[in-house]
C-alpha cells in the first residue's frame, strides 16, 4: 500500500514539474505558492505548527500564527517549484545577492576545512549551490526522501546543480564525513531538525534534540564553524549571507565544549528564525 502511495506522489510531482517547466520560473513560483497554501494545511498537522510557534513566541496570538503559517506554506510552494529551475539559479547571478564573501575568500586562502551550518530557510538548496559556484571544496550531508521514486530525482538535481559530493545520513555517514575532512573538504549541514542521536540542547529556552556533529568536528579537527543564512526577498529573488565564524574558546572538557558549542550554534539559528519566521519550516516536531 505504501508503494502505491509513493508512486502516486511521484506521478503528481512529475506532472507538476513538467507544468512548471512549461510556464517558466515566475509563473511556477506563483502557482507553487497557491497550491501549497491550499493543500498544505490539509495534509499536515496545524497543531505541531502552533505548538512550535508558541514555544518561540510566548505571547503570539491566533492571527499571527495564521500569518506565519500562511507565509511558511507560500515559501514551501515556491521552493518546491524552484527545483525545476536550479540551473537558472546557477547561471543567473541577479537572482541571488551575496554577502560575506570575504569569509569565503579567507577559507579558500587558508585551504583548511570548515563546517558550514544553517537551517531550512527560504530555498535552503541555494546556499550549497552558491558555495559550489564560488569554488568552495565541500561535501554536504542530507537525509534521503522516504519516497523511493522521488529520491533519485532529488539526488540527481542536487548532484548536478547543488553540490557534487553528497553524504547520505546513515550508519556509514560519519566515516565518510571524516574521510572527506581528512582529504581537505569542508562540510555543510542543516542543523535545525530534531535528531534522535543528538543531545538535548536549548533552542528558544526549551531542550531540543540537536546534532552535535558540527561541534565534534570542530573540536576534533580544529575547524571553524561558519553560519550561513538565506532569505527570500520576493518571489524567486534571494539574499544569502555568510556570517563571521563562531568564536569559541575550548575549556579542555570535551563533553562541556561539545554542548556549549552546539548551544552557540542554536543561538545563531534562533536569530535566523526570528529574522523571517515565515521562511522557516515549522512543520517538524522540533521539541518532541
């Protein structure tokens, strides 16, 4: 039964992708937004979104919850439609403004691996694409889709237009990740989702299971941690910012350092979420 469900999803997505290709980027972005705002609330729980928003915004009212939720679905729909046009984003520099390139220049000059961290903001795929276009040698970790028909399509698009070196999350991912670092590759990770193998680290003053992998890499290999942020300005126009590397002084206690450094990362993620809350994914049960 699950296979049939996945196949039907595959047919729907493929049909939409073909339609998007025909009507081009601007119209596709608008259509994707409309579809997501109509059907999104019907298939995903509003309770999780509301619970998450109330954790982050103590005095939020129902009107603001509705506004942020609608903005989130708008962004999700536009991001979905933009997968068909990743090639356009790769070639058209006018679609993405770029800030903080001095930090990338320093990374290239030093020729030492760093850990890039960010979350599911705006069209998050474009951050890795921009790093790759800028000539940064890196690999990115990603979680394969559950849908076995759609995952190969997404993997193909990511390998061709986003990042040529993907590390699938799984048992062997840590070994592969460490090998990449030893070979001089930086690592890019989205660190805003709940992970069962993580530690409970505060996010908006509530304990949330958070990956400590960036902190572990930083402590073990003396790598800098560089936060990334992307914001949708309008329709399919974006602004991407490379932030100053996180400054952290080791205490000599590995467990404490791992926790404290992860907490620093979460604080950066908090600020990013607060800047444009409607462009973050509130769907995940982050504080479960």
